[in-house]
């Protein structure tokens, strides 16, 4: 990764039939980084990727590539390739011809094509698959062929549109690691679109969190997870307890009727704020050390830990712990001052759809665009 | 599943009665002769057709294929661009225009062909117009060209429809993928659109070629005696000469040729690559 920018989006906006999908977005993508556009369905991430790819032209703004304005260039004249959501492999060509497609357009001599194709299939772990028909391959294999095909033309940037969406959980996990390896090995820039926050955190150098056509936060996975800039980011990335609170004074916050020391300052006295606390930042402790106490409501084994729900007054805390807690019993929790994340009030209504069906519908709409 | 299979029985009976049985009957007629001693096996009908000292029947067969080939080629040349333009229209216009293409088919086939006669006659509409603007009248009717025109006019929708249906179902992401991989629009067309529509092209070719080879109405009405086709010949054997044996033999021969053509075409359809 270098510090020079390979792609710059300047004031990009786009609407479809009067609906603003992207509102004046600015983004710099550094050469060689793995950058992820993360957000709920309909947030504009796919539109942004398609604008970079050249499949859509923005209403306003410019797309700069390596210092040149490519805003109006059609896809086939751009030095970047795309891995499509549903792979888009050519069903009438075998694996070899699919991967060779771009090279044939470039009129590369046959022996060079042969070498390049086998190099690419090696890279995606499909050596010897040249003669196979693509329709007979499994989803994961088709995905790999799609990646090999996109990389064969040696692009400077690879765009990936939710490429793992159609794979099952286990395969998806394996492909996440694989993709990261391929990106490092090929040493090119990956621009990755997903709604899966875990995927984003696993692979990215930079995460761009988007909502409603705007960028909410740009940062490393650690920084967007640990220091979410607003309640939307906190809510979307990882699980969290969210409460309304009041900043009584610098370093002193009140929520759920109690006052806690914290590490934030610079708010107005008695300013209403939002508090975000990660479930894993609440530790079970002996009664005398606790600063939150309540009654265990449920305790569910999640594999790596237990998800425990604790009722304190009216608020139901979510706690992640490696220890089991019996429902109905009292429990004491310790919360460190620097685990209390305080952010300005933020309109979080319908920030993203919780209803999976609604999400599906929104996703289908986005594909149409 | 078993219930579904039973539901097919009525069709099986129907198909046997009206397709299989007549076919067997034709085969029987083509291989037999009714003589004084009753019915006897013979290959005479076929020998008469393939008589190289007098190849008049083979010439008609050859003409039928040649003219059907012209008609099919013209239908493809006209039909593919039409289907392509149609498929790329906005959905509302697309439905409107595709209906216009099908509209003539709502009219009776004979009526449509008679309409062409009215247009092409010596004192028909086309010639009247030509003379009005001071050009000489043309011999349009009763020519091979008129027959080809009639075939193209009548069978063009059979070429357009399968191609159009394939084109509107075309996966847009495949075209985008080609674009993305560096293919200019014409390269995308040649390397992706054409291979994807190939099965539809071949089924269009079948749908136009087969009725063109066997038609006798079009050649009779528009071609007169200038272009006898194999269909005319067969019809004549049954209705004029009353030689069921020879008529059946010709029907069998044309069937074998068409089967060979379809099989050849089908093999193309199944192949993996073209270009």
C-alpha cells in the first residue's frame, strides 16, 4: 500500500427518478488498499461501485483515476475490473475461455494467454480446471473463476460487488481469508461492497460506513468498531447497548438513572447524548466491584460465549461473557470508563431495516438500479 | 407424479391416431402398389423420383430447398435486427411494437397471401403506382421472387419471436461483464450477444425453413406455374393424378430431408462454442 490515491470521488451525487441515492460523496482510495463500502441495503454503496466501474454516470461530481478524469469513460476503457454479485460468467464458454476473455479482446498471443490463465487459476486455487464448463461448477468455484477472469487483465483496481453473498456461511468465511490473500498476492486495490459488517472488519484496511446515500465514517476496522462516530455506525457495526443519557459535566455521564465516570468532555452541561456500550465491555464481577446490577433474564450459548440479558430497572442490557449465568439470579457487572462511548444525539429512526424481508426488497430494488 | 403421467394418456391416444397412424399409412402407401393380385411391396415410387435419366422431380426438390433457403436467409437478415431493436425498446413501446409484428398473424394465412396478389398483379396496386410516376410496369406475379416474398412475409414472425424472446431475457450482467473486460459494444455483440441468442436463431431457422420447404399455397398463388415446389407436386399426386403411392413416397423423401436438416441444426444448437 502506498500513500498516493488511485481513485478519488469528488462531490459525486446520483438520483434515480428523483430519489437521491448518493448525496455529494467524497472519497479517496489509496493505491493498494482493501477498502470496503459497508452499509445497509439501499445506502448507495452499490451505486457508488457502479459509478466507479463506469456502469452508471453520476449526476454531479467527478471520478478521478490516477489523476485523470474518467467520469464519462465507458467501462471498457477503464483500467479496472469487476467481480459481479452473481458472477456473470459466460455460460457458453469453458473456464479457460472465460478467464481468457479479456486477454483475447486485447489480442494477446495464445501462448501468453495460456500462461496467464494457468497463473490466474493457480492464484484462485483452481489449477487444472481449464476445460471444465462453468455451469457445472459449484458457487464457490464459479466465484473463483469470476475473480480469476477479472484479475487476468491485470487491472489496477478490482471492484467486488457483494461477491460472497450467495455462498453458505462456512464457504464465505474461507473465501474471506482467500480474498485477502489474493489481494495481497496480486498487490492491487480492492474496492469491496458488502452489507455484512463482520466481512468488512475481517478483510479491510479501510472501512467506509454508509447510510442513506452518505458516508458516515471512514476508518480502519478497529477505529470504526471502537470509536463509532455516531449511533448509526455503532448500531450497524457489531452489537451494542444504546441508551439515552445526559452529560452532566466533563467526564461525568448519567444514563438509566445513574452517574458514571467517563473519558469524554467538551459537551455542554446537561446536554442530552447517546451512550453506546459494547456487550463484551460488560464484565461479570463480585457485587462490591460492580457498577451495574440487575437480574439475569436469559442466557444463550453462542459458541464462543454466552449472550446474557440483564434487566436493570427498565433497561435490558446485552452482555457477552464466557461465563454462564443462571436466569433469575442477581448479577453484577463492571463497566470501565473508557468503554462508555458517548455521541451526539442522532436520528436513528429507520436507520436500517431490521425486518429481513424489507431488507430483501430493498436489496432487489438496489439491484434494479 | 403417477397422476400426472395418467393425465398424458388422452394426448397419447390423440397423437397416435392423428400423427403416428397417418405417418405409418403414408409409409405403407409409399412402399406398396395395388395390382391385380392385391397389394404388393415395391420400391418403384422411390426409383421414379430418383431417376437420373429424367431428374425432373429431383429438380423440384432442389428448387424447393433453394427457395426455402433464400426465404430463411432473408428472414434472418430482416428478423434479427428487428428483434434486436424491439428488445432494446422501453418495455411499454416494446409490447406495442411486438404486437404490431404479430398482428398480421391474426389474419387468415390465405387472405394475407391473396392480399399480396392484389398488390403484385399486372394491373395491381404496385404497378398502378409505378405507372403513375411514369415508370414501366413490372412482371411481379408468378415469379420466383414473388414466392420468396410471400414466404418471408408469412414466416418472418417465426424468426423474430424466438430471437426477441431470447434477447429480452438476456442477462444484462453478462453484457456488463464483457464491457468491463474491455470489449467495445460491437465486440460484446459478437462475443456475447450472438452466442447467447444462438439457440433462438437456430430455432427460428427451423421454424421458417420447414414450412417454406413444404408450402404449396404460396407457390401456387404467387408463383403460378413458374416455380413448382415439392409441396405442389405432392398435392397434385393426391388430388389430380390420384397416385397415392408416388405422393406418399415424395412425402417420405421430403420428411427424411427435413429430419436431416433439423438434426444438423440441432447438433449446432447443442455445441459449446461457435466463434
